[in-house]
């Protein structure tokens, strides 16, 4: 590679792209790279991500874009390296007031710089986008996971399931109720279309000495609404995503799944704080629909979780079903 280049670290993560810390000509940089292979998903997605970063360079909390390399078989881009800690670590090691301030700052930043930029879409366009969202990201992802996991497929066949000690309509039953309710569908189709980060997870919020940096945007979510971003935070604070991914297994006994649904005391407190701050800025329909987008986060990840560890796929399926029930019940 030459004396002017050093690979310092390979970051782990769920993306198909690789994230590296490199030193080039004495300068530390973060490099993201992807090969153009298979259906080209990672290759194309990385270029969309780079376009978003370049478009938003004027914003303080967006990492500085340093350059890109583009070929038919390979794409990469470089970002400035920021000494930082993960938000998960900060939440669980620093005073709660620090995390509350950071969440408030993140919300102020996103509402001012992203969600205030509303795009015009007709009612027919919104209806079509929601239909595609449901087809591709809810039903499509669930059916993909079920096709690969016999135990999960058998579990999904029950009309009712028990998640630990609580009973819920299973996926088929609850989605039938949702899809046959014009009021609910109309509520989803009345979304506010805006600019957004698109993947505002706890993992993608890096804590720096002077605030935070937003990394790894996902600019195309079919439906681009602030609820996509806000629900990504709630998949952690409300549903405990970071604790769920640490599980090695669960028990499936007929129509019951048993697992440790753990939430830290910090998450419990911050969930209420975050919801209160968010609900001040959302109308009644948007507040209710947050649960739908949180459920959608879990359906979207289901095929990947199935490939990583098929023994815990029922956990993520169960969390999705629980959230869909909660979404329907509040309507």
C-alpha cells in the first residue's frame, strides 16, 4: 500500500459496506468502501450516502467529507475522523442530564435543518408510497425471514402469540386489522414529507467534546418523514435494541416466545424524556404513527437478524408484533 498509508482499525457493524480507520499521509480518516457485487446494493447505497453528506456539508453536526474514489467495481469515500464515544456508552456512563441535553440538541438540530424542509407530494403519490412501504418493508421483509426459518414460520402460523407473559394478535391477524381500517391507512398516508437523516439510531450518534456528529445517513426510506428518524431512537429507548442484540437465544414453546426483555434504568428515563420532547412537535396522528415506524424498523431488520443468528430471530419478530398491536390499539 505504500509508506503513506496505514490501516489502523476495521469497525464492526451491520452494514454490507466496510468502515475503516486509516492514516494517510499522516492524517487519520474514516473510509467507507463497498464492492459492486451481487445486486450492487451496498455499492449504490454508499454513493447515495455520500451524496447526502456532500449536500449537507454546511451543517455543523455533519462530518466533513474529504473525497471519494469511484470505479465500476468499487466505491469509497473518506470523512474526517472525530475522537468520540458511542452514545450508548455515554448514556450508561455519564450523568443523565448530559444525555437529556444531547437529545434536546439533536432534536433541535434535526427539526431546524431537516424536518423544516417539507417537500410537496400529492395525496395520490403519498398513497402509492405508503403502499410500497408496506409491501416491501413490512410484508416483504417478514415473508423473506419466514421463508428462511422453519421455526419462525411455524410460530407465525398461530393466530395469537404470547410474548413472555403477554398475549398479542400474531402478524397475520394484526396486519389484517390494520390493512382493513381506512382511518389507520389514511393516517399513514397523511405523512409530512421532509428531508431527514434516515437512520438516526443510537449507534449513528457519536458523542464529541463539543456535542455530537451524525454518521451513516440513509436518505431513501420510500416514505421520508421525520417519524423515520424519531422511531430509530425509540427502537432503542422504548424496545431496548442494544440489549436484544446481545441475546444468544430464546425459547419458543408452541405459540409462546420467552426471552429477557431487558431495559436499563437510563433507557426507561430517557424514553419518557425523549417522547415528551418529541410530542411537543408532532400532531396527534404523528404521535400515534411513531409506533408503526418503530415496528417497521424491526420488520426491516428481520431477514438480516435471521442470517446472523436464526436462534434469536423470534425475538425481533415478537418485538415487531408487539409494536404493531400497540400501534393498532391506540388508534
